[in-house]
């Protein structure tokens, strides 16, 4: 048992050592500390891993030229370090494992090697180290565990137990009790299975009879300690017989093999990890002897090179090198053996004879005399590097052939190197600009822009930004400003982090800046009028809402009747009115005033440093200007209101609202006059479009008033009907006069245009208070008694009496007077048509009365 345990431990140690080498190989590129000192312990070289280790251990930022011993804050560490470096300076190559650190302590395994010059004189020391704290602690724990195990194993006897025929305890020794934590009285007489792990109880039931029959047994069980822990126990047993040869009792020796069992599991786990690292790795893997013979490979390497494992393990690595001779390979292997590890790149032959670029990370084991390497296929990366070089060359050619000016700036000397295009952007030749320094840029850059550009560049120099992208103006040779987009970065830094070389390009973006200015203009101006828009007005209102602008007067202006004008004359006429209003406002207000169109028919004007009296005078002047404007056939009318902010604590929004309220009060009476004027203008315009429409409207007006009197309506109602008949077709103002005067019958689309006039007339009339009641009569005058009319499809009494009267008068006049596309018909024929449409198009009762009036000669 003891020998087997030792063998397992040895195998585990061997495998763990091998595994550590593998892991070291994997992590070598990031975990190895490398430094070189001169004979006075001053740094000649160190890598980033050493820099980080010194920061961690002593809180020191090291730099080339510093003295290592002066950076070590622990006196003990300084003494140990000096001793080791002195040994190396004396020509002694040696390796130590020692702990270092003041702020943070770690163990390091370090190899110290003297550095020779060409005369073989020692001039310094190379040190190669890696942090092994965890390994040292594990080794110490393992050593202590081993001492405890040996003491226990050497001094304690094996456990012993004796069972009766049924498997109940007869006897146990003290070791057994100590092993499982019980007292003797808790065991004797109990069944052995009570002390087994549940998984093993059924197995004992089956094997115990076999044990009694065969006379001896070797088995392994899991037994449960009194505290609930599980022990793995090996049993060797024999049967004791009486003098008659019959079963008497069992005699069993128990050995706690829990540790061995765990070690076997660890061994298996280590083997599994080893296989996972080597076989499951995406990287290739090999183990070489000192002579370069391949003794182990993984599947990834086989796939990489196209060989089978058997084919590779009969080869020497020298057979695979495509870019080194045998002598070079042997020399390289000696170098690796001396250093202990290396990562390098090389070309290796595949099975088909082609070469492949590989990166090899190798660790050398002196104890075992072999190399362990992980290999990566870097062919794709090498190809990309080649393509990158090609791309850079192409980029250089492109820059030289394009409009980009290029520059390189030596920040130490101030010298600048530019290409010809850089000078051409400013209208110069390179010769004219010579000598070219940083002042060449400064002297030709707009002074205001230079400060901002310099600030951005300084951010890069101070490592606050990786690169800069700044725009500024530079003076062209002929005197105008050229907009330049400068893009650059620092390309070379000193060891202490200072910028040495910067480079970049200059692009002419003058045209782009002009386009941006145009876009900015559009963003702050109203397209229809050219005035400022609401966005600019609101920003200016915030900007001017400060003490230095007081008193600040806000003026709100609103075009009267614009909706009515749009509905009646169309939006083109409305736009003309808006443009004319903007022109008058621009003329009437001062150049320093902010005039903006802030809504469809609304204007906002900001008058800084203007009191109420001055503002009132300015508005009177503007209103006089507006009163002179006629946009045929309409007069321009604008209602104004204003309010003045005197104290800073006044809320500007309340001031603006007060100005709006004043405007709306003025608008109440100014709009009435404007709307009535607009109605007159509409009728006059309609007459101008079609003389026939004027005559038709007058006749319908007369028919409506006469018929209303016949029906016994009041004088007020008769007057309403006279006016309703006159304006019943006012909605035709928006219809093209070509359609109104067309000599032929209207087509479908033209008829659809005509059918919109009742609704258009309603919109016009509802905007004027004195005509609002007539609006519904006009809206319904083409509705039919049976519901087949337009625009709403009303029927019967849903149609107002007044609209039914207009419908009869409109139809009768249309029939008895000539149209452009037909002649007039006689009264008798008209009566017949009215009778035919009675009850469908017209109110039957009203139609009978209308026909009666015709026959009586009322009309």
C-alpha cells in the first residue's frame, strides 16, 4: 500500500511539473519579467511586466537609467537583490526563489545571468523572473501535509474489525475507533452496513455471503465517520473457523485510503487537464528532446501541418524548418535552452511541401531535457501585415495624388515637413513658404481660430485625447480666407511620455463651410418671407432677457382675415399677403430690432432698450405703412399688440402673453371690418370671373325675396333671403374661371370642383359674424329632399327652409335663362321639370307653392 501511494505521488508530481511547464509556456509572453542592469545596478532595459511588478511591490514607477536598488523600499529585499546581482556580476549564473515586496509581497523565481561584452568582460546582468507565490505556498502546504501523513502512517496501527455470521460487530481496535470517531459501545453489536455510505450498503449485502463462502476478500468501501464525513477504506479480510471447520467470525484489516483515492482522482483530473491543454487546444503542441526529435504532438498540430501523429513523432524539428539550416536550428535551440524560454516566428514545411508561418512559444526543462512548445498558425496575420504594408504604400500614393496636404512636425526642433499640396491650399509654392516651421502655420492662421486649434492640439500633447480634428481659417496668398480641416496625432513619444513627432493632413473644406452657413441661414430664417423664424425668435428672446436689454418691448402682429383670404382666394394670394406684410414690417421697424415670423399669420418683434412710448410711435409708423398697401383686390391689415418689460424680475413669458392679449383686443374690431371688406372683394372678384354669375346671383336673390314674401315670411326673413340668394354661390370664388365659363358640359373632375362650392361658401361666411346665419343656407342649397344631394346628403326637414327656397329659385333661374352649353327653356317646360323633381329633388309642398306663384305671374 505504502509503495503504491509513493508511486502515485511521484506520478502526480511528474505530471504536475509537466503541467506547470505547459502553463508557463502558455503564459510566457505576458508573465515573464525581464530586465537588464549595468554594473552599478542601473536599468538598461526592462519590460512591462517588471514595471508592473515594481509598482505592485514598492509603489514605484521605474524608468530607464534609474538605480534598481534605490527603488527597493525594503532593506531586506535590497540586501537580497544586491547579493544575487553581485553573484551574477561575478560570473555566476544562478536561479533563486525568494519573496520580494513592501506594499505587496510575492515570491519570484529568478534566473540571474552575467552580460558580457565582445571582450568577454562582464558589463551587466540579465534577470528573468516570474511570480511563483502560489506555487511556493502550495509546495509548503504539500510538504507540511506530507510530514503529517508520514507521522500518522508510521506511528498508527491499521484498523481492525471482526464480524459475526450476520455481519454484526464483535470487535474493533482503537485505530478503528479513532478512524471513524466512535466509542466502542457505539459499535459492538451493530450491523456493519450501518457505518457504510448509502451507495455501498446493497453491495455489502451481496458480497458478504460471497466472502463467507470464498474465505477471503479484498474490497473498498466508503464508510461514514461519526461527524458525517465520508472515508474511503480498503478491506483485507479472512474467515475464522472453529475446530469443526465452521464459520466463527471475520478478521478484517482496514486501511484509510481516502488520501490515495483523492490522489488518484487528482491524477486523473491532472491527466484530463493535460489532455485538454494539449489535445483540445486550438494551438498546436509538441514536445522535443534536446536533439530536436519530436516525441509528442497534438491533433491541432497534425491538422496544421497535414501529418499524422505517427508521421510527426519519427521526425526531427530540423526536418520541418523551411527558413533555417540545421546549424541555425541547433544554435537556436541552444539559445532557448540557455534562456529557459522564448517566443519566435518561423516558416515550417507542411506535408505537401508548402511553407506555413508559425509562432512558437517554447519552455525548456533542464531537469527532463526537453522542449515544450505551443504553436500558432500566423499565416493569415502575416498576409494581413503584408496587405497592410501594401495599403500604407497605396495610402501614401493616394495622399500624394489627392487634394490632402500632409505634414510632419518635429516638436523638439519646431521643424515641419509638408507636401506640395499643403502649400497649394494657400496659393503658395513650398519654396515661397520656406523655411517651414510651426510658425508657418501660426502666422497664416486666423488669430481667433488659432487659439481654439492650439487648445485642441495641446489636449493631444497632454494625452487627454488620442487625436485631434479641428477646423480653422488660413489666409490665402490673394488675401481671402480658406477653411481648413486639420486631422492629426502624435506618432512618436519619448520614454518619459513627451510628444516628439506629430503628423496629419490638411483638407480644404471652404465649399462645405459655405454650404453649412447656407443651412444655418435656412435653420434661422422663414423661407416664405426671409424674416427670422420662430426658433431664432425664441433663442433671441432668451438672449435679450437680461438687464442690459431693458426696457425690452415685445410686439406681436397678426394679419387680419388671412384664413378667409386663403379659403376664398387660395394660398397663393395668402402667401402674397404674408410676403407684403413682412416687407412692411422690415421697412417700418429699426435695423436693430428682431423681426420674425412666428406663426402662419403671426409676427414677433423684439425691441431691446425701447420703452413703451417709443414702441408706440414705431408701431404707429408701421401701421401707416401697412395702410398704404393693396394686394389686389384686398387692403393689407395687421393688428398689433405690445408689452414692455421694465424690471428684470418680471417673467418674460407673462410679458409676451400680455402683448398677445393686447393684439387680440385690437383684432376683435379690426378683423370685422377686414372680413366685410373681404366679402365685398370676393363678390367683386366673382363678378370679374363670370358676368353670368353676377346676373344669376341677382335673379336668384330676387326670386328668393319674392317667394319668401309669398310664403308670408317677416320682413327680416325676406331681407335674409334676398342676401342669401345674392351670395349663395360665393364659394365659386375658388373655382377656375375657365370652368365657370366653359361653353360645354363639365366633365367629371370639373363637376367635382363645382360641387365643393357650398362648403367653400360656408367657410367664407362663417368667418364674418353678420353672415354666419346665412352660412348654413348656402351650405345646404344643393341638398335634395330625398337625401341624394350634396355635400352632406341631408333629406326632408333636415334641410333648412331657407336652403329649400334657394334650391327652387336656383333651379328655376338656371332653367329659364341661357347657359353657355344650352338655350333657356319656357316657363311651362320649367314647371313640368319642377313637378317631375317634386318629392325627390325639391320639397313637394314648397314646390307646389312655387309653381303656383309662377302661374299667378308673381315672378
